[in-house]
């Protein structure tokens, strides 16, 4: 309940009154495990994406042994309405941009939400799509239920373009690829169970977008997610990639536009590291 949140909007008022547009400096990427992360712009604007929770109905079991840490951010965003991406109530946020479509700009950040569809036919052994069919719903576009919609976010700040994939399908229409344009940093759901994308699909996405950096997300991580999720780690996919491997030795990655300029599809893998606050 937003009226019980800690803090207030003083920080965004300060940014509103400052001349932050185009401010130079590094972009900070803090990983909270699964598909959740926080981006801090050079001006200090903070945006949290896809905080996770367990399914409140209990139907999908215990994916996460603990709760998502309550954090204070300026803006909270979710790519789609699945429980492992939509715990926006865990954020003490001044603004919530839930499944934003279109362009939002403030301070030194521009976020473009591009609507598409969630992945459906799982290449892995666990065919979770069958649960949708058993409920009497058609999971496939254009008749899919709303929870199988997905929004990808293109975040532009500090001269860096970050594409937040969510659980998007691997084969969106051509106009979606064109809307993404140049991608410097790509977050991509990959894991050994191939829960969202197959290894080949994920690699094909990387090879088409040719980002400077690829950040694996949505995998099993000790201390964050549970084996009951059916997920596995991303070690195998990471090892098979041709790009340079750059293991991240903590939950934070600092993105500097000049430093990443010469990179080509370098894999920055957090493994089990996850921020707690």
C-alpha cells in the first residue's frame, strides 16, 4: 500500500529542479537475483525492474526462500504480470510505471516501453504453458490472456542503451527489432532448463542485436531462488558463448560508456551474487 511507504518524493523534486539532462558519468547496475535489478543514472535517478515474489495462490510452489528486499527507488517498473516479475509492492517508489508502453523521460533518463508478447513454447522439459491450456485459455497471440503480454524497456542514460528483455518471445515482429535499434547492454533470460528461451534462441538474439554486454538473468541462484522453481543455473550457456567472459564478483556492475565501447557481446555473469538492499 503506497500510503504506508517509507520516505517521500524529495529526491525527485531535487532532480526536477536540477539540470540533469545529458549528465556524464557511469551508470550503476545492481542485480537482485532472478530478473530484478536497479539502474542508477549519472544524476542519481534510480529505477527498479521486475522485483520478484512467490505466487500468492501457492499453485506454483516456493520459488524464492525469502522476500524481495524492501528498497527505496524513484521509479518501479514491471515487464509483465507474472509473480516472479511483479512485486512492485516491495518497492518504496515515488512513481510506478507498470508495463509502460511509449516513452517516459525525466532527469537524465529516457525509458521506451515496447509492447510485445511473452515466450510460449518452452524448449525445456518443464512445459508450464500446459497449465495455461488446462485452464481453458489460448496462450498464443493474438488470443493470449493478458498475463502473456510482455513489455520490453529500452533505457537510455549516461550514453548507454540498456534493453530490458523481461520474458519476451524470441521472434517478435520486425518492427519491434527496429524499435529497439542499437543495444549496448542486453539482459536476457537464460538457464540450463531453457525455461523461457532455448540456448540457440538466446544466442541468436545476441548475434542479431550485437550488444556490447550481455547480462544473463532468470536463472537459479543460490540464496535467491529455489530448486522448486525448476530453473537451473546459466553456467552452460555462458560457457558456450563466443564472447569474452567477464564474471561479476559482486552484485554491482558499473557501466561506463567509454569502457564498454570496444566490447563485443561480452558476457557479464553475476552467478549467485545478489544485492540485499
